[in-house]
């Protein structure tokens, strides 16, 4: 069990650092009007402006968190099987997470521990 707990903690840290925080940071760059990629142009056409910043600083983390929760819930409920490699060992997230990945994430513990970006506890 301790090995599975360590594997899940490593996965949680990597998920927050390399997926959640990077996605939020990337979308804030789009929002800030500094970017000129297709997403930034689409957002400007939709009316996103500097006046939208306060709203988007709340919405963006919520959307990213909802997406990550749905991914973890799909793993927990055997709708997706995801294997990750950690230190040369293959880890089945369903088995290691004992069907509790989504709830672990929803409880904000992972964000509290590992995130550098804002998160909101529900």
C-alpha cells in the first residue's frame, strides 16, 4: 500500500505541475492579450478583453480543474485505462488509485500541496 501511495503522490505532483499549472498559465497568457495564436485571436473575436480579466482569473482554474476531475473520474470508473511510467516501473492509475483519484483531486489536497497557481475549494 505504501508503494501505491507514493506512486499516486508522484502522479499528483506531476499532474499539477506539468498539466494543471501549465494549462492555467498558458490560458492567462492568452487572456492577457500578449499572445497572437489562433486561441488568442478566437478569444478576442469572442469579446475577451482586459476588462474580462477578473472573471477569467476565476473561470480558467475552474475549467481546468473540472477537466482534470473528469479525466480522473473516468480512470476511477474504468472508462479510461492510463498507465504511467515512474522510475522505470509501469503504474496502472486505476489500481494504484483504488478508484479514489477524482475524489482526492476534488478535495483540493493535491492543489494545496503542489500548485503554484490559484485554486478554489468547493
